[in-house]
């Protein structure tokens, strides 16, 4: 009888130990060995090549995992998420900024990071304090950062040399002066090459974001936190906001170094139809494909009363409808491995968020990335306020700015400019009040 009891005890112990042994080994959890299908959706079409590359690399050690990867233009993608996240029909993994996902997080539709991924996220020096704050809501972490939109000034070296300019502008005032020298016109006075391509139109919040690039150095912001923590008000109904709008109006109707009638953005720069413009690092990858002989460089955003650049981390989230969340998070962490992030920067151009990796091999080949990774105690980082109402605030402000940029009567019209800014700020504050987030 004693021998039987002893034998039963041993069997019981073995049965209990097997799961523990399977989960041991470097802290890695047991992964399903049967077929696993994972879907990933993103809002940046150029990222598709990275995800497909990484998926093939992952399958070398996880041959049982199959991937379906789809990317869409950003605004279409955000609309798609609005329909699919509430109905639990979104992909297993979604790629999106925290601010755009915030309404779903606040509604309880997006899971927080599981313990293992949270530990990975919080490893010393892996992500900056700015990023940790950005991804936190009510003391919980959401989303694993993958790449980031940082801004720098792209400038055409050949055009600068022809204009007698030895290097990029260091202040916004210099930038406007340089733009006047760099602009080209036909015999009828029509602009044929802009001195600096400003964002004048477009869908969603992009116009307001690019306006912010000028607004922030001038001392303003989209929102300012009020005296009461967690409450906000418009941060641009000020001299900074009026000066920023005047900067655009002067460019279009006074100094005329930009125009609605000419091509804009990356296409204009690649076709040498503009001498300067602000954009994120992905343009470096785009230039390599579309205009490899272009002579250009990048520089930090010029300063005014202060100096700073926007940083907008883009994250990976595993949705609540995912059937294999452990595998999905494992792949998300695999995407964040150094070798994959180096491939991302080199082949696509988006800047990784991790700050504990070595990107020197890419920087040596493509020095234009240096303006995106440079740091200086005086060079401030700013970003989207992580509240659900922020997307509406930016979209509504963008609509007003697009209309203002078309209004020739605002030229040499301080009162008109002040009214545009005042009306926009009133709308921003009304949105905050509706969301119960307004404070003086």
C-alpha cells in the first residue's frame, strides 16, 4: 500500500511539473505547435515590405505561423478600425498611434500590455520617458512602440549652392528669407519652384500637425494643460498662433514663395519643385527609390523663441478578438529586435522607437538620418495629447486652416488673422468642454 501511494505521488509530481518545464528556459512561454494564423493591419503602406520581411524571418523558427498582412492609406485605415474594433472583426495585430487609438482604449476595447510585454517595454533605457508617458493611460501601458514620426527639414543642396546659401536655416526667420531667395518664377510671375513647400491641404489632422511645426517654435501649442491636472484649453490663441498663421499667409500672398498652384510635399521635393520642406524620415527611403540622384540633406527644425520637434510613436496592439495573443505579442517583440529595426531604417526609412539599439551602420551609409536622431538638451520633444478628443480637435483645426490658407484677404490683415485664430480656439475649447476636459 505504501509503495502504491509513493508511486501515485511521483506520478502526480511529474504531471504537475511538465507544464512548468515547458514554460521554462529563459522565461519563454510555451508556444502552440499546431497551425497558427495571424493577421496584421497597418496604416502606412510603405511598412508592408518590413512586415513581410520580418514575417518570413519569424517563420524560420516558427514554421507553424502563417501571416496575412494588409496596409491601407492612413485615413482609410482609421475609418476601418472605427468599424471593426467595436465589432471584434479587426486584425489580430494593428499598427496605429496612441492618440488615434485612444477612443478605443478609453472604451475598454483594447487590452493593456500583458505582464511579459510590459516587462519588455520597461527594460532600462529601451524606450524614453516621453514614450512611456505617451503610452500610459490611467497607470496602465498600452501598445508596443515600433517606429516613430519625427520631423526634420529636408533641403536641396544644389539649389542652396546656386542661391549662395552655405547651409540650412537655423531660425524660422532665416527659413522665410531663404525661401524667398530659393523660389523661382516664370515670365508671368507665376511660381514654378517653391522656396519651401508648406502643407496647405489634405485630409484629417495632417494640416494642423504641420502647422504645429511652425507654431511650437514660436511658443504655442495645440493644447495647454490647465491649472487642474487632466484639463486643457487651446494653446494657440496667442501671439504665437497669430504669428504662425501670418507665416503661412505671407508665404502665399505677400512674399509668394509658396502657392496652391504648385505641387507639394515629398513629390515636389523629389521632382525638384521645392527647395525645402518638413517631413518624417520615411522620405529618405522614398527618395532612394524614386530620386536616387537627388542632392539633398536634412537639418533640425529651425528655432524661434524655442527649439523643438514633434515625436509621434506608432505602436503595435493585439486586439481582444485575437485567438493566439501570446504568439501575436511574441511576433510584436520579434519585430522590435535590433536586426529587424536596422533593416526597417535602412530599407523603409521609418525611425525605430527603441533607443538602446545601434543604428551606426545605417547612419554611415545614409547621413541624412542624423538630423532625426540628433539630441540636444535645448531641442525639445513635443507630441499629441493622449486624449480621445484630440483627433477631433486636430481635424476641426485643420479644416479651419485650409480655409484660411485660401483667404487672400488675410494678407496684411492682423485683425483678420486674429479672428481666424480666436474662432478656431473657441471651437477647440468647445470640444474640450463637451468631453469634460476643459480647464482655464
